[in-house]
C-alpha cells in the first residue's frame, strides 16, 4: 500500500515524470495530516484536569478524526488506482467499431470513478476542517498551533482534490452524473474558506 | 532520518500524544509536496516539442524546486530536533541561582533556533509558491492541475510554519532578534495569498 512507502520515496515518485502519484495523492496526505493533528490536539487535551469539561466532546472528535485519517490514508492508493484505470481505458484497442464502443464505455466508467475518488477526498477533508475548528476552540492551549496547522492542511487537501474533480467531471459524457458531483463539491467548498480563516484567526489570537 | 519513516508511521506519530512530530513537520511535508509537484510538472513538460520554448526556463525551475524539496524534506527532522531542544532546556535543573541562569540562557538559545527553523521553512515554501506560479503559467496543460496542488500545498506549508514562528518568537527575550524574524515573516507572507489565488485561478481556467 502507498502509505507503507517512506516519505522520501513518495516525494521522489511525486516529483518524477510518472503521472502517479500526483496531486490527488498529495491532497489525501494533506487531509490525513490534518486529521492526525486534530487527534494529536485531542490526545493532549483529554485527561487534563483543566480541560475536563470538554473531555467527552474531544473523545468523540478524536474518534471521528481517526476514522477520517484511515479513510484519507487509504485514498493515497485509491487515487493512483483511479488514475491508472483511466489511462488503461484510454489504452484499449480501437481498431473496430466494437472495440471503439467498448473503449469509450470503459473510459467513461473509469472517469466516473476518477471523479468519485477525489470527491470522497473533498468530503473527508471538509469533515476534518469542521473538527479542526472545534479543536481550535476547545483544545489544550499549549498545542493550539497544531489545530491551526490541521485546518490549513485539510483546506489545502479539499481544494487540491477539488481540482481533480473538476478535471475528470469535465470529460464525463453523463452530464447528470457530472452535475450531481459538481453540486456536491460546491456544497463542500461552501463556507470552507471562511471557517478555515476563522479557525486560523482563533488560533493566532490564542498563541 | 524522519523522511525514511513510512507515511503511515509518520501519521501515527503526528496523531499520538507525543508532541513531535507536530505541525512543524506537517508544514515541511506540505512544502516538500509542493516542490515535488513543481518538479513533476517540469518533468512532464521538458522534452515535449509543444513546450520547446519554455524548456530552458523550466529546467531552471526544476533545479530550484529539487533543491527546495531537499531542504524541506530535511526540515521534518530539524523541526523535531528544535522542539526537543526547547523541551530539553525547560527540563534543566533550577535548584541554584547558577542553574537558573544557565537554564534561562539555554531556553533562549533553543527558542531562537526553534524560531529560525520554521522561518527557514516559510522561506522555502514561499520560494515554492513563486515557482509553482510560473509552472502554472508555462507547464504542460495535461498536468496543470498538479501545479495548482503545488501552490496550495506550499501555501499551507508557509502559513503552518508561520504559526510556529509566532509561538516561539513570542517567548524570546531578545526583542530585536524576535522583531527581525517577525519582519522577515511578514515579508514572506506579503503577497503570498494573492499569488496563490491567482495561480489557482490560472489553473482552474486551464482545466
């Protein structure tokens, strides 16, 4: 699995002329780092007397952040698979009419998947932003800067994955399918910048 | 070295109640992913007839991006070392007046280092943003979304590392030192958001 690569090797792959891993994998890692940092702030808040009042809430947040981290970490490999499937479909034979039809359909199937994978990444990153905002409000002041990094990472992940949704949705023939995905994406983006900036400001004020 | 850890293990460490790795390491990885993606776009542009006109320029950008990637990758470990040095200094004995004086001085030395490390991360991330902007203008259209992810990652890295500069500069007794670092930080941040947004818009228009 991609997450069992070393950081250095993943970065080498990212920099190389191989098309995968690419921006989609970077988006997943940004989101996963955001989720991990939400968990870290929770872990350093839970069990401290001073924060007893928010302990139960932060336990719930940690649980959700850890689930999102697992999802986002898995997306590093999913993004590669989805991209490779699109490339594979484009590489299918197209000598006969039958082959052409089969190839076109295979490309469309792969493109729909290559839209849904980054959209799922956007969904998870948006959820991380929401959790990071609460963590910045209620987490241990000694590690509040990490809540700020969490929201920035998740927001970069959201917007990065969005670019892949836009690219792939554009090439999808089924415009209802593409439209429904783009609508969901706009809903996920809506308010995300304002919440990120608000959270960053909350963190900066507390430093 | 930290970059030889697997991604999964780094994320586990980030999420754990151990204070390192923390937001500083995440910032360095965001910057390094940005630099790697700049290189990727260059690698997929250089050597293509259609882009012959920008080939020399992109070779120069790739070289700078690769140097920045190496610097940023090394900062994952530097951030841990700088934080641990601060914690170590706070843990020094303070029973006698002599010990107290030595401890205070050790804390200040460590804090200056813990300010300079994230500031260097900001400097490198800002340079990546500048390179990503050119890459988005001139890179291969087929991978232009990766230039968009590059700028978003580097910008998240810049603002994330900035939080650590703010935190540590605040505790530095030498206000001239702190002031000079905060001035440089403001210069690095200046225009970064506008350039990031402009680059993101350029990319979105080209998708």
